[in-house]
């Protein structure tokens, strides 16, 4: 099976298979699309396939060449990820150990974002030093096969790094193929984009996500169907939702909504505190996305379209909500939650966002 390690993306697979079979590969590709749709997975699969001893398109994942790539020990493959700067108090050996661990995590599951803990608080970027090391490596000769260079989240290159990479793209070494991946192609310099073959990755279908969760992550069909519906086309989002904290997050989101609609001021403030107790922006944003999906379900129930409900395991609670607040304006509620999610992304003061959202949701109660 061609590109067996990549979920969905049949159109992209056809494009690349056509090029591979006719030996008409570009020297550089830009894969763009939403997070969690397989851009890095495809680039890694291409690296394996181009060097696979068994000549399998997309790689067999088992031969010595494919295995070396998956261990990040192949001289023919280099992956660059955005990394935080080394804290002054951290030893170089420890820092490099963390970076390798995170890189191996990305190789093992290219559908899930790499995150760093409080030991390395700086925002991850791709710096000039990473590109300089890349330049040194491409000067070394390979005994055979292709050298594949993956630059993940290419939009996070610093200006200096992008300019340095541009020189490589202008005069690419023979037998070297670049894969740049990004969810934000408009944030890349046009000079970089113009030197790549640009390929768009579509959002994944519910069926593709469901099947991926079942076959690769051994999830039950019922759970896989549920998280696929909530994923919005992103396998990364489905995996994040499926973590052990999901039920707690959903319960917190529903409780916040109910408390926001209460006549009791203290109860409304308690609901706000429940959300703010999540502390991290990413966790609060995830909770708000769960709330948005809940409001979407209420909206479809009000329209008489129960087949579109995502939280189908909570149908009774949804029906109870509908009966208790029959005039609740779910459509406007979703808009307010979307605005809150956007403000969280823009680093607006979290407490103000959640307090304002609580007030706006209450206004939807008797609309």
C-alpha cells in the first residue's frame, strides 16, 4: 500500500506517486494545510520511500534504511523543528537531550504537536544556527539514495534563517530534496514559496479520522466516531480531545454555561473561576472549543436535526438543556465563544475574556 503511514490525502498521494514513478521530483516542496492533517507524516514517508531498500513508495518502515530514519540516525534524513532557546541555567547536554526526545516524539507521531514544559519557557523558533548546521551537512557526500530535509513549521523561521535557507534553495545540492511544512503559508517569504512546488493538504474526513484512530491508536469504534466528529478535520485535534482530561474539560464547559445562565451572581462567578482554574491558555482555549461544539449541538437540536449532534453520548443532557432554556440563542452563543477563542489566541487578558463571555452567554438565555 503506497504511503501506508499517511492517513487520507489521496489527492496528494496521487500527485507524489505520479512524480516518483516518472522520476520528476521537484527539489523543494511546500506542504500547507491545517494542523494535524498529515503534512509532516507525508514528508517523513517520502524520506523513507526515497531511500527504502524494499523500494516501497512511502517506505516499508522495516528495512534498515527506514528504521534508521525513524530513529533519526540516517545520514540521508534531517528534520528541523522550532525549538526554544537554551535557558542559561541548563547544561548543554540536558538541552540537547530534550531536543532529541521531542524530535523522536514528532517522528513517532507526526500528527501531534510537540510541546515544551516550563524548563524551556522561550517560544520555539527555527534559528540561523539550525540552518547553518543544515548547510554543513548537505556538503557531506552520501553513499547512495536521496538526502531529505524536512523543515517543520517553516513559518517559524527567523528572518536570518529564512534568508540563509533561500541560498540553499537557489542552488540545491544534487540528490537533495527539501520539504517545508506549514499551516500559515502567507507568513513565509515569497522568495521561499516561489522556489517550492506548493501542495495543499485538505482537512481529513470524519471517516478517515475515525479509521485512523481505530487502526493506529487502537480506539474503540464508538469513541473513534465521537472524537472524529469533534475533530473538525484535524487528527491532531481528535488526539488532543481523546486524552484522559476530556471528560473533565467537557463537564467544566457545560457547568460554566449553566452557571452563566443562572440568576445567582455568586454562581456565575463560580463558573468563571472554574474555567480560569485551567490556568494555561491552551487548556482554556480547548475548553472553549468544547463549549462551542456543545452550543453547536443545541443549535442543531433546535433546528430539528438531531442526526448532526456530535455529543451523542450526552443526548439526554442536551435535551434537558433545551427544555430548561427553550429560548436560548445558541447561534449567537457560538459567535461569542468563537470571539473568546480568538481573543485567547491574541493574548488578551484571560480573566476579562471569560467574565465577558459569561455575561454575553447570559444575554442569549431569553433571546
